[in-house]
C-alpha cells in the first residue's frame, strides 16, 4: 500500500477481534437440531449466509438476556485495544464489519470499553424467538447476509487504501477490494491456495506489528 494513500482499517469480528466465533458458539449453545446440518450447507456453499442465519435463528430458543449473558463471557484479542489507539492517534478510520449480529458485538465491545463503528446484521427478540434482519444485504453480493466486500469497497471508492483483517470463509468477498490483507486461520489458508497476496498473522499482535512497520 502506497504511503501516499490514506489508509482505512476494516476488521472482522468473530475469530479476529473476538477470540472465538461468538455467533457460532451462541447457536451451538442455544439452537436445536438440525442446526449443524444448516452450518454444513453454508460451509459447502449450498446456501448463503443470510439463509443460514435465518435457519439457525428459527431453530434457536433464547432471550435477549441469554444473548447478553453469553456475550459477557466472551474474550477479545487484547491487542485490538492497541490497534484502535494506534489508528486514532493517526486519524486513520477503523471499523468492524461482521456477518454476525451487532447485538452481541456491541455488548462485548462495551464491556471492554471499545467504541468503533460496526456494520453487522441485527436481531430482535420476541420472547425466546429470534427475528434477524439484514440492513446491508441489498448493497452486497446477495449471498452474504452482510457482504464485507461492499464495506471495504466503500472506503476504496472514497479514496482510502484499504487494510482488511480477517480469519474465515465469511471474509472472502472482502479480498478483491483490499489493498492489504492480514489473514489468519482459514482465510490465510484460502489465500495461500488461491495465490492471493496476503500477510499471515497468528493474532492481532501480528496485525499491529505490520501496521506499525508499514
């Protein structure tokens, strides 16, 4: 990424900022069978993530209090604090983009005293029934519930050099729009197989090291 271009940092949440895939763990805890079959359909590409979330939500019995209690016990990568401060000290835009639900993301970030823009799906609760909604669905690829490529592309269109940080299959749409890809886990494996230029990181410490040296 050219030093003459102002950067913007777009970061995945589940498995990247959060130490675990919080959404997956929530459904694993509260959803009924055949929940795992739905996830397998998505992993195999037979359904998109919107349909996956709708099916998972229909199989789940939980209240908003259940979600908030579950979220309150989730940890984040401690280096995310440092990345946020690093960006703010340099007036660099930073945001979270997730194909999960903003309700648990907000709860976790609030508990850790972090305030950054977040673009994600939403969920409402009617008793123990979940009602998901997808405010960004029409702007994206229409396979993702919340296409990360759309959000990275918005910064690119605005003239920023884009740095994307992610870890999994829900991040694939971001890759063609990102000038710099900092990838861990399954996303790094995909980039290697597809010969997509990227920097493999083990955690956000690696991302901070890259950013500070760029």
